[in-house]
């Protein structure tokens, strides 16, 4: 693989951008958000996290002319048959706030008992060197937890205030960014990607 100097992040989510920058610091690459280049989000028509990440990376690379990094991540809850899954960001509509997403998830889980509220954050990351890259780098990560009945904590984004981590005895939203970046599904996926790139 040729040495990368600049990489466009295929996301307009500021929370993701803030998480990715320190995670990718070991690469020594200038990370640019697609939003700063005026690139709009692409419609996510895939049926899996990997498919959507591929779609987003290809779109960002095509529009920017740069190598692109994309992730597709979300929450999978067994009691919801794996939902909201790839629709996590759209659980309350395309333009919904994080608070609205949290409330939508709570409504869907109203009848779920406390011993059936296990959930898993999943992240799929794709690094594409150009829009027609036939062998993109792909890595995945997971983080398991329990979905609370009411939010707790103000850090992070998305469902973090509801995602309780038994080992840490707190929600993801009660972790600092540095703490989150040691254990999150995104951190695990990035670590695997770095291992692939360094091998």
C-alpha cells in the first residue's frame, strides 16, 4: 500500500470526527472531514454495516479525489431482533437529535424486562485508496453492554447515555473521551485496521 498523507473521513457527524482524530494519530496522516470539503452525505442503501461503510468511503473518495475512511456503526439489541442495527442513526428520523434517538429507543424497549436488555455496539471501518479500489481494508469492532431504562451521563453521542458497561459500572456517556477511546467498538475496529496496515 502506498504511504498516505491525507485521508478524508466520510462523515458529517462531529462526534465521530472527534473520536477518530486521536485514534488515527499513529498513522501520522492529515485527517479531513468530508463536511469541511463541502461533500454531502450519501444515501446508505446497504443491508449491513460493511456495505454502508463501503458506500460512504467510495462516495467520499470519488468526490474528494483522496483516499477515504468510512465507518458504519450502530446498536444491536437482541430483544429487538438485532435492531435498530444499520438504522440506528435514523431510528427517530434522518434529522433527529441524539435526545430524540434515545427516546425512540426507550419507547421501542418499554416492554423489555431488565434481564433482556443486552445490547452490542458494532462498528465496521473501511479504508479505500481510491473510488475503484478493489481490495479496500476492512476491520470490525464490538462493545457489549446493557440498555438502561433512563439516560445517564452527558459525554459521547447517540445512545451512549443508555449504554451501561458492567465492568466500568457506568454508561459510555459517563466516560471521558480518552477512556472511551480505549474500549469503544470504534477503537477496537481502528486498532485492527492499524494492525492490518502495519502488517
